[in-house]
């Protein structure tokens, strides 16, 4: 599969709903480049790197992880260059590195709520042989903010809460007015699909504070600022809806 060009600086490998593979992004600087997310497996990283090579670009010097979920991180052992994730992502990945990947252990984690059926189901599709799963944290943890200068283009990384998970790394590229959100604006599926009003409020404030025009998602095509602000207004309404009592 080929890279899709968005601008001269931004490209992506599209995701795959079959295995819930996320979009992987390539940000091209004059001196070096960065990747957004490591993908879900060795095969996913290879497909991404083949597409980068075919486009005639160098492999990423930096790989920046948007959050801990398996589809964005299980490719980490196969990534070249330096890898970065938020402090909370690192903590979570260290815990997940100790998980067993047998059908019984996966079923037990679904029972305890540690993992969710949506993930285990797609992990099985991406990994016909579960013994191939390797989990490791990134090399370097980010707390607060950090800037990556790629030459002519910078990536500003913000480690912060999101609607979807507590450990988000939001990536803003000022030269391209581009914000990479991962899955940050989706429900929190590890808390029963919760939409917490305070988290929606905080996330909306953060996103609004950045003068982005292009917004890049984990599992969908890029959208523009008006779409994002409309979507977040909808999330606010859904979050504010009083929960009906169970009858
Ligand atoms: Zn996610
Ligand atoms: Zn995802």
C-alpha cells in the first residue's frame, strides 16, 4: 500500500477496520522525519516502512506514541530510530508487557475489565499466532511538553488527559496548522464507553487554544477545524445527558 499525501510535509498509511489498525502518519522535515504511532504489529510497521521507502523518504528518526492502546503501540519493538510516549503511556505499557497472551488469560482480563472484548477480538485477527505478541514501552517518556525540530517543521508534543484515555500525547505541527489527536476525542471504552463532561470540557478548551486547520485521527480520514468543533459540541451534549435510571 502507498503513502497518501496530504501536504508536502504530511503523509499517511490508511488504517484497516478489519484488524482495527490505525492510520500511521509520516511528518517530513528537511533534516529528519517523525512518525505518529507505531502500529499494531511487525507486519504493520513493515507495511508503513515499505510505503515510506517507496515514496523515496528516509525512515522516521522519531516515533511518537499517541496513547497506550495496543493498536498504536504493539509495533514498538520493530520501530527504528527513537521512540517517545507520555509518562502515563509508559507506565501502562510496562504493566501490559507483563500480560499473558493465551485465550484463557485474555478471557480473564475481559472478565475483570482490565481489557475489553473489542480489543481482544481484533488482537486475535491481527495475531493468528498469539505467541508473536511483544509489548514494550517507548525509550523516552514525555511529561508536560516537548518540541521535535525536524528542520523547517516542528512537532510540539503535549502529554495530557483526553476524553478517550488519561495518557494522551497530542501532537501539534504549527508550520502545517496540523493537530494529531490519535483517538483522543472518542469515548473512554475502558470505562464502559464513558463520556466525562469535565474531560470533554478540558479537551475542548485545549483543542480550541491551538490554531489548527487540519486534524488527524487514529481511525478516520483527516477533518477540518469546523468539523472538530461541531463534533466536540455534540460530545458535550452527549456528556451532559442525564443517565436514565436502570428500571
Ligand atoms: Zn485508543
Ligand atoms: Zn486506536
